[in-house]
């Protein structure tokens, strides 16, 4: 029996053209709402597998533990319950979600936004500088939290980076490395494939579609430039879904 049979319709359903994600940090946050009082919970307590990508040295293209990283994968309870729902659907095909990152310390955000990615981009294109360099960086890395009204998505506990894997086994093919800082990482990249036949590209397209629709139908919003990034309750989510306000502000976690 085809293990994907119960999910086949989602693998065939195209990802729609993306909406711009710029400007989401101007969306208001319902600081006094009940959702913002939700605790950060361990993903594993809700049956969601994962390993913090930044707390390991087996993490291409970095191959080093990132300064300030933590081993824990913690998220807002509302987001955790929705990931549980996705796993219930995936279990029909002996699949499950696998998290790379969830709530993120500002030290990690600062390292990538201010140091690693600017240096890498300039290594590849020495002409990049100033506003042009910053714009390229922020295509893939949000600026560190700039006050309570504009938290970076991962600092809210509502954003997650994840993929799908065979339960307890290998990840399914998504067409790029996690954290690939190029257009190959764009969620809908394979929707405009050329006529050149490729099993690899077709499989990546089908699997990205599967992840996209499972997450979207459970209430998450997709980051259009990162196939692995989804959020619930943060400002990016509010802008993408048309919600009147974000549910989550910044959150604190003491490892």
C-alpha cells in the first residue's frame, strides 16, 4: 500500500503565490489577551520530535554550535497543540514532524543577523554593503527583537522551523538544506519548475506542498522565503491571515 495514500491530495495541491511578508512588525499585539498568557512548553511533551539545529555541530552549512543556542525546543502551548494535530494526520502514513528550532534566544538571532550571514553574503558578493546588504540579510533572518512592540518571530514562541520525517527515521526530501539562504528555500520554488523532468524536483514539490497544507490547515502561516518556517500567533501570522492583532508578544525562557 502506498504510505502517502491518505495524504495524496495534499501532495498534488499547488502552493499559492506568496503574499509579501514585509511590514509585519507594525501589526499590533494583543498583550492583554488570554493567548499571550500561554506558557512556553516543551515540544516533546506534546509528542513532537526534534533536535535543536543550532545546538549541534552537525548542522550544515555551519558545522559549529551557535553561540547562545540551547538544547530545548519550546513553543507556546497553542502552537504545540496544533503541531499535535498535524502529527495525528501524518501518523496515517507513518510520518511525523521533526523540529529544527522553536523559541530562539536573542543571542542566536543576533549572531546570524549581525555576523554570520552578512559575512557570508559579502564573501560571495564583496560589492554588497549598507542598505542592500541589510535587505538581503533580512530576506532570511529577521532583525533581533526591537522592543516589546516588534519581537522577532522566534522570540514569541509561536514560530517553528521543521520538516517531515518517517517516524523515528530519515526526513523526506524537501529539495534544499534547512537554512539555505537562497531562492531554492522559497516555499513555492518548485511550483514554477521548467519542463526538464526530475524525480528529485517533483518529490520536493510534492513534499513541500504536503507540509504547507498540513500546517496551513491547522492554523499556521507560512514564511514564503523559507519552506521550513511556520508561525502561529505572531505578527507575521497576523499579517498573513488577516487577524486584527498578533496573539503573542515576546516570551522568556530560562533553560
